[in-house]
């Protein structure tokens, strides 16, 4: 059964006539997503430092934002490179600022958020290219950032979880030089652009992220059907999931992406990787950033932070 708080949120959005993402031009969708922060997200926590940076990418500068946790003592910290969600079309450093602060304080790690290029202005594989280049840059500039390059994790939610997964595959295959990644945090990741898993139908209507919304995101990001089969878009379809970093895969029970997240966790485990899988059975897609109105969002964030602290 859907969590009562999630049900109340969905009813409130319906009562207020909040437009669906797919009903909007993409620029308006970005603004709407950004404006929802005030309703859904807790107040941002204080951290020791927030610094905007710029990484060198293959197609130009990539904006980054570095967070150092409030309790840090100036030591070289482990680091989480974080890719925001938003279907590769919406989302930015500000939409996930609160979450990154919470992860930094909760894990005791530095967090570097990546503002990769968005579709439709920059279609696949632009987001992948930027995510990989930014991670390489963070690793290579560890000394000046005050971080420990040997304790580097990647993570993200939704489209960002997709990017974290494909960055790990690329790093294992040597596509960015030597890039050792020790952990991957995948929060309701999209892993299969074919969109054929059963949860796309069973959870495809009525739970904020719908099958129609996913198609809208997909069609803005993917402009050639053959790209659906490319592992850089669909990490579940890679022929080899062995030799990857330990993972926490987190899903939501009322999410269209639930089953492909579960299948990715199964693929990681079957290939011999240390993999934990947790499904918040009563929650909807996107819930981890909604801690102002959903108690389980804070539980999920604390779980992610604790696993990062334990594994990195």
C-alpha cells in the first residue's frame, strides 16, 4: 500500500492542478522542477564549505559544486561524485543542493555535484561524456581539492543513477584512463532505455513519474532508437557486469523504474559484485529529495550516508 504521506502529496499536487512535466516545454519543466524545492525539500543543512568549481570537459567547461561536511577536520576526505536526477532534461546543482549537503554531513565525505549538459540541447551521449570527464577531473585534482583519490565513490538518483552506473562500467573498461572507483550509490536508477519492464505498466500512471513522463524524457535525450541498446544509455544491457565496485541499489515500490533497478542489482550480484538492494515498498519515484513531507525520504538518505561511511 502506498505510504499515507506519499498519497497525501499526490492528492495535493492534483488538487493544486500542478502540470505534469510532459505537458510543458522543457525550459518550463526545468523551472517547475526547481520551484518544487520549497514545497518538498527540508531546509539545507550547514556544511563546512561550499565551493563552485569548473572541470575541463571534452565539449567545454563542466560546472561542479564541492561540499565539505560540517564535522570535517581538514583531513583528506573520501569523496562522492554525485550526478543529479531529472531524466537528463531537468535538474541542476541547486535542485540537489540539499541532498548533497545531507550526504556530505551524514557520510563524513566530501561531495562533488556535477552539472552535466542537458537534453534536448545536448542529446545522448553528452551527459555520459560530461559525467565521465568530471569524475576523471575530480580524481586528477584530488590534491588541490583536499580529497583522497583512492577513496572515490560515485552516485546519483534516477538519470543520475544511470550515469553513476555507466561511469563505473567505463572506468572498469579503462575508457577514462586509470580511474579507481570504490563504491557506487544507485538511487532508483534508469538502466534500460527499452522501457519494457513490468513496473512501467503496473506503476505507469498515478504516481508522479508516469510512463508518459518517461517517454518524454527519453525522447528528449535519445534521438536514435539504436541508442536504446547502447550500454552508455542502458547499463543493464552491457554484456559484462563483472569487476565493478560494490553497490547499494535503492528503489521505490510505486516507481515505474523499480523493476529495472532490481534487475540491475541482480546483474551486479550474479557477476560476483558485492551488492545490496533495498526497496522502499510504499514510496514513489523521486522520494529521497522530499524529506520535508516524506519521513521515509530521511530514512533513505540516512541509509545511503551510512553505507557510504561504511564502504568508502
